[in-house]
C-alpha cells in the first residue's frame, strides 16, 4: 500500500473536503481527488460519501482511518529510530504543518531569507491535529519536527520547547452557526448568561484559572466546563453540535470558516509564534537565529 495515499486519506478525512486537504498538502484539489479515487480502487471499497456539503467517511472509511493511524504511527516511529542510527543532514529544517497549526507565517518569513542562505533547506512535515499526535510533537519537538507555528500561552508547555514570538493574538469567542449572539460586534460577560462556555483544563494557564474564578463568582448563570487545549476539527464540530462556546483566536479560526467568532471584552491575549526545541541542533539553532534577526530588522523598519 502506498504510504502517500494513506497520508492523503487521513488528511482528507480530517479536513472534510478535497479543497481543504489540498491547501494543507500543498497540492491541487484534483490531485487529492485522484489519490483518493486510486486508494478506493486499490482497497475495493468506498471510503467517503461525497455530497454538496463535503466529504463524510463511510462506516468502512471510519474503520480504515483508525487502522491507518496506527499503521502510519508505527511507520513514523520506525523511520525515526532508523534516522537516529544514520548520519543526519544538519541543513534540513523540518517544519510542521496542519490544518489548525499552519506553517505559512514561518514560510513567509523564510522566503525573505532563502535566496541568501542556500545552506538551509526547509521541508514541510504534514501532521494531524489529534490529541496523541500533538502531545507527541509538543513533548518531543526536534525528533520528527524541528519547528512549529502555534500559540504557546499555556505555562504547562514551557518545559518542553522554546518560542520565537511573532505576535500577540486577541481571544475571541466561537459561536455555532445561527447562534443568538452572532449579530454582536463585541461580547460582554453578561451576554453569556445561560450559555455553556468551555475553558481550558484547570492548571493549564493562570489567566484561564483567573477568568474561570471571576466568571464563576460574578456570573454564576454561565455554565463553565473544562476541556483540552488540543483542538482539532472533530473536537470543534462536537462542541458546536452541543452548543458549547469556546475561546479561539483570529488566526486559527480561519481553519473553520463556517463558525462565527466575536471579540470579547476581557482583553485576553495569547502568545503566538515559532516553537523550537529546548536543545536545538546546531542547524536548527542557526536557522532560528536567522529568523530572529529578520524579525528584529522588520521591527526596526516599521
């Protein structure tokens, strides 16, 4: 079975459309469709139901996805172990990219430098926004992926990687389609009375714990629930299906354009930037140093 076809299948299942998968894989929607059609021909079964709303996995496709995830995870682990025994190429910089954690800001920055630094080659490593994969990536940055663009505002993550800040993002509240508050330009705490709001797990961030304590004391009519900071489309769809509001930002909300996001009066911000290992290789350290100098140059020019 072709490894590339399996990976395209997983990304397509995660994205729910050929066009969204194409953007993440950096290929055309026609190429994605061709690969899925070939995979269905090779397996002799329909993996997706196609409709004007997008793609949905068939029962066979759901079963196949579970097994393929385990298969590719074992494959990646085998490759990583083998690479440790080989001589690594110090100039290859592996940049992670997913639907929720898009690498484009890093790639745009590198594009300004690439012509002057042929000693580095950037390779895109697609990954899925599943809890297991994100946990593996964040805790072992530098093993399979060297650099990642993502928020890094949770204190519990600071023991696992360093970060090069790109910008401060303002939190917004995500609302299900057709929600009664979608007409609002900015939400106040009292607007949320009678709603269910998800805030990240206890202890993951002091500012979230402080927000939870304040809302519980001042607005007991808001039903607060806790949830994982690891978000993917399936997780978000489940929240929307159950009319659970959640905090997001204007960068990651682009991954789910069907959901309305509205600013909120709390003035909460999150750090957003390029994550890299606590103990980077000389190649990665040199690459990050170039990015730092370029960002400093842009700040001075602005």
